C-alpha cells in the first residue's frame, strides 16, 4: 500500500534532488549590473514534457531543451527567482510563482513559492517544470551551489 503511494513520486524526487544540470556561472556574459535569464525557447512544450516526466518517468526531457538567454537588469536573486518561476507558470497561475521565502545559507538557496502553500490541481507537475528553471538561473548568476525547495504542504 505504501509503495503505491510513493511510486508516483519517484520521478519527481529524482528530478528535484539528483538532476544537477551542467550549469556554469556566466560571469562576463552580461554586464555587472545584469543577470542572465535563461528560459526554454518553447515554454509550452517544456511544461508539457516535464509534466509527463513527473507523472510517468522515463527520460528526463530537461537535457534536450534549447534555452534562450537574455540579459536583464539585476535587482536581487529573489526577484530573479520569481521572474524565473512566473515565466514557466501558465498565464492563469502566474501569482503562484510569487516567492514567499528566499534565504541563502552556505551557498545553498532555500526557495518557497506561493504554489508550495496554495496548491492547485496539477501543481506537482507544474513545479517539476518550474523548479529546474529556478535552479538553472540561480546557479548561472551567483555562487549558489544548490537550491532546496520545500515539500508540498
């Protein structure tokens, strides 16, 4: 019985914990007062593919995604996190990408979104697409070495 409950979560757990994308800090790509915002070229397809992966497993689609990179004005890493999240959420759920907690300790970012507390149908699959993009953008623009997201409440 417990195995039936845990089995569907294995792909998501794998994605969120062991999927460390090959990301290098991009110092020098943008000016000193800018961040590099890196988003999938086709966000709708990316969202769909990551939802399928989170629900069914298989090959991680993140490795085949083509990214568009844009230099944006640097405000804070918290703002970059929110921009990254809201870019991936569907239009009707942009508010779910609001950052409710952001903390950096020992080069680890702890990130919580409104979606982590106020879920909606499909939130687990949506976060499977959102969290890697947040991680990617934080690692590209800082000395952060890891990003931790809370479990769903």
